[in-house]
């Protein structure tokens, strides 16, 4: 905009000269002066642009440094406490490989809690509807390993909203389990979802074409009627995983389980209040009450590993 104003001034000067109102300058001198002023204006704009560029680069660098500091600070939080504390790890959401409740993240937090010289116990706070049996078992097995490695440091599972299916699978690996009276607990079972569109395709006049190498490569395809042999095979797989789940619960809970309960391993769910009588949990409580009344160390330090934002 400045360059244009200079151009307008010079144009006005030239107009005045033609009318005899300005000084006597020839056309070449006028053009040189115009180009000089345009060049000066351009340099000013370039300098201004460079200054803004430097500003934004410095601002971005400062943001990265703050982010790095937050990550480093969070990862060393437990080491900052020089007095006894109860370590807290949170498992929140579906237990899947691509979520913040995956085995790698949860296990890293558990290890930090156990490895700290000042932690007296570790609490795993669970709020999960379940998820992958593989990820759940990874966490469960690591909980058993850490308990064996640190026999004087108990591991408590505290259920907030729910510990269902894979969420309870994980909880079963704890020294003891606590929940709210209204928490949802259980769902000891395995499921596989699917659908079929065979009749809908017939109504729409759609012909399904499929090429495979292997009799069962298109296992349980929704575009063809269910193959009884394939269905039986998949049910066998589900039953096997179910038995693995049941064994993990029995091993973790031991004699505390009321095995005479009808439907205990059927996939049913119970409230926290009911779960106490079934032996699925050990009592009612939350993180604060367990730290205060069970661990006897009220100070709670969150050592949960945050999912990477990079």
C-alpha cells in the first residue's frame, strides 16, 4: 500500500509538471526517482516480512520447548516425590492396540509405579467396557510379574464406572479389587459381531461375485448364507478364548470367587454392591479411600503415561 501511495504522489507531480504547476524535471529524472522510491518501499516491506517470519519461528520453537518440558516433567513425576506415596495409573476406555488404554501405555505406567523407591502401593484405576483379549492379557500378565518382583508392594484395582469384559480381565490381576456400589463389574465372556445382507441383496437384484484360493478364505462373508462348518469353527475359537478368560479370573481371584453363582462366567454383569457377595471384588471404595484406608498412605501421585502427541 505504501508503494502505491508513492506512485500516486509521483503521478500527481508529473501531472502538475505537465500543467506547468510543478518544477522542471525531465521524464528520465522523474522515472528514476519513481523507481528509487518503489525499490525503497519494497525493501521496507521485505524487512517487515522477515521480522514477522523470525517472530513466528521463535514462537513455534517456544511452543515445542514447552511441549517437551511438559512431556519430560510428566514422565518423571513420581521421581519428584521424596516422601512415601501411593502411585496411581489410569486405564480409561476400550483396551485396544490403537487407544490410550493399550498394553504398552498401561504397562509403562505400572512399571513406573512399582520401580519408584518411595511408592508404597500401586492403584490401577479402571474405567473400561473391555476390548482386545490380547491387550488385556498383556496387561494382566505384567501385573502378575510385577507383583512377584515386588512382593511387598501391593497392586490394587479400583473400578470407577465399569470394569467389564477385558476391563475385568485386567482387574483380576490385582492383589485386590475395589469399586463403587453402582459400578458395573463382570461380563466374563467373549463376543464376535457380524451381519448378513443376503436377503437385502436379493431384493435389490445384486449379484455377489467372489474369487478365493482356499475353501474358507472368505470366512463368514456377510454376502453369502452362513456356512455351518465355519460358524462351528469360529464358536470353537471363541470358546477357547473364553476358557482363557475364566482361567485368568480363577487364578487371580482364587478362593474368593463364589463359584456356585449361576451364570458367573456367562457374560452377565453386576453392580459393585452385588460383586462383593460374588467374590468378584473385595470391597467398596475409590482411589482416595483405598489410599487412605487400605494403603495407609494418603498422598497419591499420578504416574500414568500419556499417549504421545507426536
